[in-house]
């Protein structure tokens, strides 16, 4: 986490406002990804928006109302960005979750088509917040798995790059967007989250990205179990304990406990 984001989060108390700040300002999950913005782009965005975040922290009703129906972490992350785009004078949302159904066939959907007033261009953005455990540090990219071991970083990244962000290049979609004046001139892969490594690991897939640790042992009592929506910035303590559980301590350290079944599937 950048010093800018750490300092900002220390000023914010409302959990959803904190999550909004994190959604905007946290670094890319993979810094080297070809269509991802530079991390400095996120820092500039949150710098422009910081005063508004402080206002929302004093009165978060509008933000709470916007996000109140979201219980799935991925949809919640997307909802935070949707609020930001609607709330920031620089951007205009031209389309959101726009299904492309042509001749009865669904070819895909656009997360966001955005008009950037400053750059004077239409952009296509695809978003995801993902949390992966590195099961083999010697092969971090290929061994990055979710709590659900079918969720793999390599597969998700390739799908976003080669399918989702290429949707406007499909001939029939391209012609439709061109006719409607909505053809994107730029694309952005906004893939954020956190990578968790085995205890003692010193070899990181991305040194600038957010990270935590994982193991089969229970963490120390300094760590507090988090609800699913608490994976972004914490502050959503869970009274129940799952077999696979996320924890955070007061210093901002993260830990994911997995069970032996997860470990066996990861190694298999």
C-alpha cells in the first residue's frame, strides 16, 4: 500500500468510504500488465478526490445508499467505482454493465464505457478485485489461486486481457459502437486486490502490490476475522469462523487461514 493511501485511510472512519478510497488508490495487482494504468494514475485520481472523500466520511449517506444492495465482493468493488465515476465531474458514464447481444447471441458485456472530459476521449474499463494465495513461491504467477481453487490468477488475467477488453474489436460490436458514437479510443484493465504468500516468503510477484500471508494455522489473537466485504480495508469483524477465513490486525497486516483440503488441492 502506498504512503498516500495509508495516510488517507488514517483520516477516514466510515468503512465504505475507506473502501472507496482503497478501490481508487490501491495499486494494481500486477504492475506489469499491458493494459493496466500506472499506479501513479490512481494516486492522481485519489489526490483530486481527497476532499470529497473527507466530505463523504462526514456524511456517507449517499454512498451507503448506492452500495446498500451489494453483498458479493466483486459487485461491491464495481459499485464503488461506479459511484466515483458518477460523482466525479471529470467523468461521464456512457454505459455500465452493457450486454452485447447481437443476432440473439451474447458476445460479452462492457463493465464501463466512460467519457474522460480531461482527455476528451471515450474509454472502455474492465474492473475486478481479486485475492489470491501463492501456493508455490518459485512459480508465483502460475500458482496464484483463490479461496476457491478453480479461481486462478493466470486465467482471470488472460480473460480480462484477451476477451473482456477486446470486446469492442469484435466486428459486429465494433460496427454497432461506431454507429452509436461509442467506440472506445482507449482501454483500461483495473485489476486490484491482494496476493498472500507463505510465512517467511521474501520473493514477491509484484513488490509494489498489496500482500499478506497465508497458512493452515490459526493466527495470533491480534488478528480479527473479517466478513467477506471486509477484504478491502477491514473494519467488518466477523463473529463466525469459516474453514477458509481472512484476518486483519490493527497494524494493517493480513492473514488468510486455509484448511488441509485447500492445501491438498493447491498442491495437486
